[in-house]
C-alpha cells in the first residue's frame, strides 16, 4: 500500500517567494527618496532679464544704479545695460557688431564701458560711451594675443585683464573654463600703456580699496579662488575644495567673497553650479543658492544686491539675469 504524498501548490510557493522578496529585499535596499531642495538664501530674488538667447556676466555700475551684461543672440555677442530699479526694465544696446563683444566693465564715473571684442580677429580691450555707443577706442594694442575680462581700479587709473593666445568662447557656461592653461594676468593704465604681468588666472576683479585683485586659477585638476596684491606679490589661495570655484567678486566692504562653485553642498546631488560666499580669510563658507540649475558670475553691488546669471527654470537651456539680497550673518 502506498501512502499519499501531498505537494505544495505551485501558486502558493510562488506567492510565498514573492512576499519574502518584498519584505527582505526592501529592508536590504531601501527606496531612495527625493531630497528636498532648501530655499535660496536671498531676499527678493527676481529674474530681471528673460530674453531669447543667453544673457550673462552682469556688471554693476559703481553707483549701483545700472547693470551691464553680455547678450548672445545667434552666433555673436554684444553689450547691453539696464536700470534694475525702473518700474519697467528697458534694455539698451551699447555695441552692435558681427564679431563678439563681451565682458563689460564700467568706468568709475559710469559714462563708459570697457569690454573685450574680436572685431580685429583677436580679442582686445575697447572703450565706448554707454549712450549711443560713440567714442569707441581700442585700449589694448598687443598683437597675436587675446585680451579679455577687463576690470577698472577704484582710483580709475588702471585696468587689470586676462590674456591668452587661445580664444575664450563666451558660449561655454563660464567661458573657456576647461582650457589646458590659465591665461596670464596683466595691468595697464587706462590708455593701454605701462603693461605689467602680475600672475595667471581668469576674471580678475579689483578690491574696493584698489589694493588687491581677485581671480580664479587652476589648482591641479580644478579651479580655486585666489587673491593677489596689485603689484603681483602676496599670492593667497582662498578656496581649496576639489570642485571648481570660479568667477569671484568682492562684497562692498571687501570683507567677503561671492563665487560660483559646483561643489555638492548640502544637497548631496548632481554637481550643478551654485552661488557661495566665503570670508576674505578663507573661512566661513555659506551656500546662497540651492536651485538644480546653474547659477554663476555673481556681482555684488554697493547697494548690497548680488546679480548673477542662471539657467534655472529655463525651457530652452539659456541663461537669464537674476538679482537678490543675500541673507548672511555679518558678525
């Protein structure tokens, strides 16, 4: 006589296996949750310019009343400016040329704009009146090099600029950030004479007292923020993060530095660029923007407002001009 052996139902076995996978598998590999994005550390953060194409590199006049910037429409770039406090923003075009005009810098009296232009094949520093684009003068006359990123000293007697044999493209997010070699840094008088090399780096900016110059330069495989005396001495590194820290500017009192960085920050997400602030001593780092987009090229006006360009909320990947008052502990 044979005894009857009952085998488990196949469906029951499959169901039990599925339940074990769900229970134990989920415990071993928890579901990744979305990380909430903190609000930006700005008051009154607004988009000022929202035109087709890229609007980048805002530069505020010494009195804080006007903002110049580089606008790329199609294949070329030109210089524009506007009054950010007007009830209705009216954009005024300063240059109009088939070649690239970019990197505006204000004269101390606010009547002129210095900028870099490729209208003579290589980039040179030029100067023009903001009204009517008249009084156009070429400032740097050096051959076979590209001079760009001008900044005018507070005493209105010197220019600092970057120079390179290769052509830096404005269509890259932050210029030619991945160039194999840093450009050199030079100073000259306002006429383009008495040219002196003081170092190497990008996007130099005079300190409010005119004694030091801020810039970014390569440190191994990444870029960091540096400061140097106007005569090329006392080179000091301000940031040491392994990410790219670039496009720095001074606070109105010269005690803090705003810059753009793709360090991860508090979100722990993809390395987009955000606006950061650090003390002049290289301590007290504070993240100002947390948007998933790219925020860059901050400029701190004497009125305490920071202007920057960003592709946040852009449907076509282009950049617009934003402004806001940073929320900081000034102690």
